[in-house]
């Protein structure tokens, strides 16, 4: 097997070689060219990282974070060996000792309190790790508990729930066709900083600029004049939390003015149009004007522009999902795309066809069981299950509240909930109350300092990569596998081995459990469902035979699973049935990736609703419009409201230990409009006190007119100066945690997602 790391650049001297790798730090998935130098001892070191100009998707684009894979790999604070907490101190131990500790203590908790006393929190980087992505399912099953939590309920869960009701599958997410659209309406997203989310598009900024260069229009709806708003044709400064009202009014205008037109393609597959039209009839632009702060004339004009554009797409992200009405806003985004005839057509909002692991490219096509929530409820507050998990904001109370089913043991994988989820101090305290906490993480940080055992995965450069999850939301159908760039240290397990072994120990196996057993089971399960799928090219084949074929040459782990998923996927070789189709070996021969073209129309086969239709008016969402209507007077009345923001050089909470990314002016500042500064007696650079129902922090003021008066903005992921962390750089740039202000009780009830934007606050000089 040749790996990309073996492929020398044309100008390579004997000591220099190039490796190509997809950046795993954000959803954009840029191709990187990594130059390695071999030292005298024969070890390779990263010399330089830059954008891979030949990458079929990113064409050389890179952001300042991409090149810091080197700093992350070399960070002296990055854990290379496990830690076990003894007398309050995290001491380094061997892997054998760590596994002994895990087995002994995990078995003790389960023996005493049962598996339901365990909980798991899966964090965001799991989505960016092939290993964690493909092995975490075994862990969730292995732990045998319904207490599953993840970063999804501080992020995109509303989008999934809306998709579930509309299309029958929560992962069937329409993606704006950035490269072909004539008109893009962006709500609550700032891809100039974030590089995009639930829309995988390397060089998102360049793709937005191209819309305008080809004569199209870009409109940004955001309480802040973000960098994306700066670069747009029009900025609409909405009042936080009111996007659902405004989108309902857009839908209202489309219907009332007779310009709604689904077109024959979508029209043939949509149900509930009349009920939808009736439901939005109340939401006139005039009625929502006070709550949204948007002039009725602007609302009407935008509705007509969307309807009149040759093609148009509406796209919303964090500023729409992490709000009180996140699910309803996500639904209405699709509704507007449908009513303007833009769903599933080039230039509109389309469904990708992922090359590997697509949840909607297999099984019965065109209809299905549909989507529901509420298989179980949380013990303390009775929150319903959504997509197999509970709201993370309920984690603390489930640990702290005594009684049957109290959580006693927690496993975290790639997560930092202490900083990333609503935490008025309650979670921090609760974690200390656990009988056992195990973290799979490479840093001793605000969360893992509470862990009894920390199991560090290898660095990003020591692992193979393929964006199985994120390519489900990509604006082009692309496949790109990256082999590990740097070798493992002796005895160091791969991340999938750590997670799989944990799964087995949770199931009662001993410290010497062999993760290959779980790996074989997972592969067998993938192949069994593939041969059962009537429309798969391997339908009816012998799964054991396919198992042997995909294992030939000794391949195992996530790479082997990926090969199976590629080969049974929509562009796969079907294990010989589709000659010329894609395999992992073929991707190894294409280190810059393989492009399978733009998105193509997928209705109706993409649907999984019981009716086989797009359900435009699901009762759960129609019902939520009453709650929305009732909240509008309050939305209109609120004085000071807090929203978040991202910075290009941050990545949630965990990259502040990279010196080149945090140098310069402090970034954890409270953005305040000058008019508000006068009202509250605040000066630029001086500290301000921000108080919400949940808590209080003090942060330096940054005066700017790039924010709507009455709105302030604080970024999340800061607050590193706590005892017991090993983050030498980050503690010097500590900042404060904005999630001290997020109320654990404030959630979008349809999805369990926390309200992180649109928080009522009081501001004063500190
Ligand atoms: N550099 C960097 N990139 C990242 C990340 C990071 O931390 N740093 N995180 C990654 C992750 S995990 C995600 S999920 C994505 C998120 O990607 P984005 O959704 O693009 O995230 P933000 O950049 O925070 O942009 C959200 C915008 O919503 C606005 N907003 C706040 N409240 C409201 C509201 O009520 N209505 C409207 N219309 N707008 C509102 C904010 O002012 C902000 O400009 O970014 C990813 N990429
Ligand atoms: N107020 C507010 N809060 C927010 C948001 C917001 O906009 N505003 N955004 C929310 C969003 S969108 C998200 S996604 C969440 C993120 O929430 P989390 O996923 O909980 O937090 P991260 O900051 O991404 O922390 C990631 C953790 O994983 C570790 N890590 C990094 N890479 C790897 C790896 O490859 N393997 C393993 N095992 N560990 C790794 C890091 O050391 C760190 O401990 O934050 C949310 N919180
Ligand atoms: S935008 Fe930056 S962090 Fe995101 S994938 Fe590209 S280089 Fe990596
Ligand atoms: Mo996220």
C-alpha cells in the first residue's frame, strides 16, 4: 500500500517529501500540502503546511488554523500518554495501567448502580475524526445507557429535527448550491469567520464573492454587521431570536402575493401546502416588524426578490438554530426554499449524494418510517429524547439530583462541555461529584481536569482521515482520503482502538480486550445491511465473501470500514459489480481527492417520510407557531440582548493553546454599540459587567457600530484560567466563558437545543 506521505514532490530533495491531507479542524475540509523533513535519526518533522493547490475541492485555500496542525502536533501540553488522577493530581501512567484503572472502576460503577448510571458526552471534534466517527457508535451501544449527550444540542439539532419531520430523515439536510445560485439569503451564519457549517465548502468566502462577481446578490441577516455582512450586497440587522417570525412573514408574503410557486418537480412531491399557507397567514410583515426590527417594506421586497431570482437559496446556521425557536426557524428556511421553487434544483438548496456512508443513499428509497422523538425522557426535567440523546443542558441536574437513575459515571469523547454548554457553575461542580469520569482527549482542560482517567488519542497528523460526516453536507460530491502523515509513537494506540476498547470494557471485557473484535463486528454489520439493500450493487451477495475481500492485505480499522462504505456507496465499485467505481485503493492513488460533480436533483428517492412526500406542515411545527406568536411581544420588548460570534483564529474552546492563533489583541471582548455605551457609561477597553438570569461575567468593552443597538456580543469557548488545567498558552489569554450567561433551563423544546443567542442581559460598567 502506498500512502500519500510516500509521494515525493517533484522538487523534493532526499530529505524532503510532501504529504497531502484534508484539514480536520473545521467543516470546510481544505486540502493541505505538508512538507516533511527527515532528520539524521530518520524521524520526520513537519517543515511547512500550506494549501494544496491541486486539491479538487479547495484549490489551495487555507485559513490560519490549517497550518497549525504542526503546532498542535508539537504542543508540549498535548497529552501523549494517559493520565490517572491520584490524590487530586493527574499522573502520567502507561497504557496498561490506564486500562486496568478503567476496567476496575467502570466495572465497579456498573456493578453497584447498573449501566443506566453511566452517561456519555460526545463533542464536536468527533465529527472531524474518522476514527472517532466510526468507532463511537460501538461505544454508545457498549455503554448500554440511554444517558447520551452531545454538542448537537448546543448546535445543529434543530436542523436535524426539522429535516426529520419534513423529509423523514434527520440527516437529509438541504445545502445551498453556492456555486450556481443567483441569490443567497444567509441568516445567522458568518462563513468569513467560521468557513461554513452544514454546508461543506472550502473557500466559502471565495464562493460567496463569486456569486456577486457573476451578477448575483448576497443578503445577510444578522444583528451584527459580520465580515460576511460587510462583504454582502445588503445587511439586515434583525433582532436576535426572531428569525422564525421573519421567515414566517416571508412565507406569508409569498403566499399572499401569489408568487409562491413550487414548480412541477417539487409540487409533485409536496404535501401540506394548504395547511402551511393557513398557518403563516397571521404572520404579516407588519405583525412581525416590532419583534424582528425589520421594516415591512424590506420583508416584502426580500420575499419578492427570492421569488423573482432565476435561482435562490436560503441558508441559516448557529444564529438561527441555537435560539428559542431554532427548529421552527430551520423548518421555515426549507419552507421558503420550497415556496420559491428552489428546493432540489441547481442554484437552489439541494441534497448532496455522499460518496461514502450516506444515511440517505441506502435502504428503502422514496419513503420510510419517518421521524419521531420522545423514546424516553430525562429523569429530572422530563426532556424528550431526540435522535437518541438528551439535551446537554440537563446533564448537570442528572448528575446532581439523587435518586434512582442518578448519573454516577461519565465518559467524554472530544468534548469540553464545561466551556461549551450552558454552565452557570453547575456542571463544573457536578463533574466533581461523579464516582468516575473517563475522557478521551488530548488536553488536560476545563472539562478533563475532572476526569479520573484521560486517554489521549494520537495527534491529527498521526491519523488517517476522511470526512464521512461532513461530506453529507457538501456543495460538491467529493471523496478524499488522507493517510497518516506522521507515525505513532511506540505502544501508542489509534483513537479507534481507544474508543472500541472502552466499549468492550463497558460490556464487561477486561483490560486486555482486543479492539479488533469490535472492529470486525462493525464491518460485518455494514456489509450485512448492504447485501440486504435491494438497490445496492452488492444486493444478495455473501457478506462473508465481501468481508474477506475488503480485509485482504491486512487492512483493518476505520480504513477498512471506509473501503466497504465507498465500495457499496453510490459511486462505488460494488465489489466488482460496477467496474471503475471507487475504492479506497483508488483514493490512495488520488491524493488530491476525486470529484464526482455538483449536487444533482434527488427527489423523490431521498425522502423517507411514511407518505413519500415532503411534509410541509408537520403538526409539531405548526403547533410551535402558537408558541412563537405568544413570544413576540417579549421579543419586541427586550432591551439588551446577548449574541455570540466566532473568530477565524478560534475553534470553539480548544485551540487557544496555539500561540500563533491567540497572539495580538484580546479577542474575548464584549462588542457594544456606541449608543449603548453612552446609555450604560461604558468606555472602549474598560471592563463591563454582563448579567443574565443564569450568571454574571466581566469582559472588556469593544465599541463598534457593526452591531445593532440593544445587542451585545461575546464569543464562546473562553475562560481558561481555572485551576488544574495544563494549557500554558491558553491561560495567558484566558478570557471569560460566555456560557456562564446561558441559562441551562432555556431550550428550544422541539430539539432540546440550548438558547445561546438572544439572551436577555443587563450591562453596567464594572
Ligand atoms: N474560526 C472558527 N470556525 C468555526 C468554529 C469556530 O469556533 N471558529 N466553529 C465551528 C462550528 S462547531 C460551527 S457549528 C460553525 C458555526 O458557523 P456559523 O453559524 O457561521 O457561526 P458564527 O460565525 O458564530 O456565526 C453566527 C452568526 O449569527 C449571528 N447571530 C446571533 N444571533 C442571531 C440571531 O438571532 N439571528 C440571526 N439572524 N443571526 C444571529 C452572530 O452575530 C454571528 O455572526 O463554525 C465552525 N467553524
Ligand atoms: N455560547 C455558545 N456556546 C457554544 C457555541 C456558541 O456559538 N455559543 N457553539 C456550540 C457549538 S456549535 C459546538 S460544536 C460546541 C463544541 O462543544 P465541544 O465539542 O464540547 O467543545 P470543543 O471546544 O469543540 O472541545 C473539543 C474537545 O475535544 C478535544 N479534541 C480535539 N480534537 C480531538 C480529537 O481529535 N479527538 C479527541 N478525542 N479529542 C479531541 C479538545 O481538546 C477539547 O477538549 O460548542 C457550542 N457552544
Ligand atoms: S478553513 Fe481553515 S480550519 Fe477549516 S478546513 Fe480549511 S484550513 Fe482547516
Ligand atoms: Mo458546532
